[in-house]
C-alpha cells in the first residue's frame, strides 16, 4: 500500500536575498533523508528583487549582466534547470519530499501533476479559470520547447489562465529526494525587468493582479497552505530551519551562491 505522510513541515523564511534563498533551498534538499525525514513546504520572498537563471543556463543569453551589475540587481543560479526568472513582487514556494509522500507518484510528470495540484486549487478559489497547459491547449506542439525566459516557455504541467502562463515551476531529483520550487507573481514584473532582458516575452505570462485576483502575500500563504493540505490530504506543522539546515545554508551561501564562479559560470565548489 502507498504511504502518505500525514504531517509536513511548513517553513516561512520571509523575504531574503537571492543568494540566501537559493542556499536555503539547497540546504533543505541536501539535509533531507528520503527514508526518514519529514517532508517540507517552504514559503519565501525576494528582497531585493533578483534574476534567477537555470542550472545550465548562460546568464548573458537571457539578461544584460552589465546593466544588472550597474543597477545592483543580483543574478543567482538555481539548482534547478529551466530559464531565467525575474523575482520581484511574488511569493515563492519550495518542496522537498520523496515519492512515498506523494501516494507513489514516482515519475517526473506524475509528481509535477501531484505537486502542482495545490496551485490549481488555490487559483480556482481566487476565482481564476486555471488549468494545466497539457489540458488547456489544443495545439501542444510548443510544449517543452526550451526558451531563455521561464515565462516564455510552457511545460505540460505549467498552469495557464486563458493561454497565459501564471508563474513557473522547476524540479530536481537527488538521492531519492524530489525537490521542486515555483514562482507565483503577485503583480506584473515585466515593466521592471524588461530593460535588462535579451528576449521580450510579455504576452506569454500573467500575474495574479493582471488576472483579476489581487491578493497580498499573507493572504496568499494562508490560501496556499489550505490548498496544499487538501490536495495531499496532509497536515502542516510550523517549523524553522534545523541547526543542520542553517549550517548547510551558511556554507552554501559563502562558498557557492555569493560567488561569480557559480552564478556566472556554473562552477560548483
């Protein structure tokens, strides 16, 4: 019989800098034991706004790095793949779990559908007609096409409102653990990000406010947490980072996410 873990940790680290956010995400993954650890749902924001790029991406293909440096806009490399994202007025989530915590949804596509289900629930509670791209688009030829910008590409289980993409999600597998994080834009970021982008893709994405579902971070966190409980039939227990996770995040911050060798060149310590 498939095992469903009844209680997940809920960690709200608030708004952090881009390097700090990515260090915490990776620390949660590295410290997770698929055989015994409690699964994790984390919420966070970004202060100051920053660009994140995919694990295997060249920053210059997506943004003008010189302009970003002059303007003091950080560029940080994620541990997941995919395209560039501008993180401004948004709420971001991350999840660390094992397949056994998802009622046996072991495959990548299965786990995407299972994990992103809480987003669909939350958006529909906000009155949005949202659906997975694979279910919404009659023409699926463009699904999975690689693009420099996350919001310009559409994967099967990206969430669309109409035909416009709401947020973006990325997943990584490591030592039997499933890691996923995703961006939920509260308001339009394109005007703020546009001067720094190499590619323009405004029409492919939408924010909650643009879609007619304006909400603040606190209200959205509560809605997402409720939808997460319902989607996976679990409970959430408020938690902070453990001593091991804080130590791992500190090391990753100093030795990886604050260094150009990682963020600009992709060279891991």
